[in-house]
């Protein structure tokens, strides 16, 4: 099945940083940045969401996408959801997907079959 129109999937949006949205890094309290660095999965910016919460919504979207009958799917998203999706597909431990790198404007390919997923190319 071929679709020429993109599908917007809101569960693949970037992590919601709440009151930190659109703030310069230097304007954030040093103590808050340190707390985030200490627990990047469970730290919640004021009025925002945790990385673990973002992972839950990305996992749900990924599972639905895997049910689609396509041979090729292109996902365009921010780094956080891309890391989470790749972690889900590749079976990485939650802490490990945080270290994945998705450069701006680059392509990463993951070959997914019914039995496994394999990283084919990264940041090309």
C-alpha cells in the first residue's frame, strides 16, 4: 500500500519540556540541570514530562507502525523520539537508548523483519 500524504503521529513528538520550552540553556537553574543529569529518565521539568513517559508513548506508536503493511517507512522526528524508537526496535535497555546519536538532517536506517531489527546505517 502506497500513501503519498504524510501521516502526523503526535506520539512521536519531542519530549515536552514544560516551562523549559524555548528557554536558553543558560537561563535554567543549575540545580535543575544537575537533577536532570542525575536522573535523565525520571526527571520532570516543571509542567513537562519525563523521558520514561515519552518512551511509553513512542513505544505505543512504534508497535502500531510495525503492524502497517509497508515495505519502507520514513519517520521524521526529533532526536528524543528517534532514540526511543530505535531503542524499542533494537531491543536496547532503556538507559542505552539515551546514548544513541541522531544528527540533525541525517538519515539512520533500521531494517525490521518479523524476527529482528538491525541497524543498517547511522547518520548518513
